[in-house]
C-alpha cells in the first residue's frame, strides 16, 4: 500500500513525502523514510493541522525523497 501511494505521489509531481508517527517509525524506516526534525519540513507542512495540533510533539517526524522513483 505504501509503495502504491508513493507511485501515485510521483505521478502527481510530488518529490518528497513527510509524515508523523507515534507507533510505526521502524516500519517506515524499512520503507526508506528517515527521521527529520519538524523544523526541517516545508512551511506548508508545518502549518497543517497535524503538525500544529493533531499529532503530539512526541510523534516522530520522517521524510522520504521520491526522486529515485521518478522515471
């Protein structure tokens, strides 16, 4: 499912995915995501409801470049 969503994102021109997780950082690491600081995310992402209030500050912030998936 993750791979399919990544392919869809690439087809829409998205070059990076960012997520917050409280329970699955190891799963996402195995999928190629890396831990990043929240402050390293794009401003638009930082202003999302998830980053501002829905996910606690203890959630792990992760990102994955999709450039290698682009054809």
